[in-house]
């Protein structure tokens, strides 16, 4: 009898694991299809990137494609900015919110949204870690909507055509980081 119960429990656990893994894989593919795979910025790099950004309290920090939300959380916690993380992947947003709640970090919100539906007009600082094709598509929107003097930080890839706006580059591996004053 005990063996039968254990057997059923093991089967149930295996099914649960397979279901969780399938959901996770599905959403990873979904992120990819929407333009950029989920690859988090390394924590050590995230700290350096934010330190170099010279953020000021109460600025609006907008992260386009926020993944697990680490940059938005770190910015809100260490620099007292108001962070908004935007990601098309609801699973990642759920995880990001869970961490923010667990760590009791105020001033951070995560929205499930396509970055092309996001209003950029109020942003003081924009953080991107997106594929070049997506950045290229986003460039016109940033040029139209961003207010004067806003800061765009692009981790991983350059914003092509913005060479004159680039005032700082962090050459760390595997990905460099580019700072633009728009
Ligand atoms: C390379 S990850 C960066 C994650 C996070 N910013 C970081 O640096 O740790 C890119 C993220 O963009 C999201 N993404 C891809 N296409 C998107 C779109 N069209 N709209 C919103 N988010 C998108 C993916 O779900 C993924 O989480």
C-alpha cells in the first residue's frame, strides 16, 4: 500500500515538473519570437552599469525588456529612482514582482507589455538589453518620444546611427555597455 502511494506521488511530481518545464520553455520561446531572448545581465555588471549611470532619486527608470527585473529592482533599491520594468513575458514579470515583494523594494512596478506599446515620454533613463534588430526598430520611437537630455543605456549592442550621442562605453565581457545622451 505504502509503495503504491509513493509510486503515485513520484508520478505526480514528475508530471508537475514536466508541466513547469514546458511552461517555462514555452515562455522562453515566446520572448524570442517577440524579438529578444531572455538573457539576464550579470549582477556584477548590473551594479557597475548603474553606478556609472549617476542616477538621481525620483527619476523615472524605464527598463525595456526587463526579464527577471534585476536592473529595475537594483535601481529602485540603491538609487531611489522610480523603476518600471516592461516585459512581454508574463512569467518573467510574475517572477520579478515576487522578488520585489519578497525583498520589500518600494517604487518598482512590472508591466506585461510589448515595448512598442510603451509610452517613453516621461522616462529619464532607459535601459535596454535587446537584440540589434529590435533596437533598430525602437530607434525611431525613442527619437520621437524621449524628452531632451534623457539617458539611454544599451547593454550588449550599439544603437546604430547614434555614434555622436554616445558619451561613455564600458568595455566589459561578454557584453559592452553604451551610454547615450539623447
Ligand atoms: C536579453 S533579456 C534582458 C533582460 C533584462 N533587461 C536584463 O538585462 O537582465 C531581453 C528581454 O526582453 C524581453 N522582450 C523581448 N521582446 C520584447 C518585446 N517586444 N516587448 C517587451 N519585452 C520583450 C524578453 O522577454 C527578455 O526578457
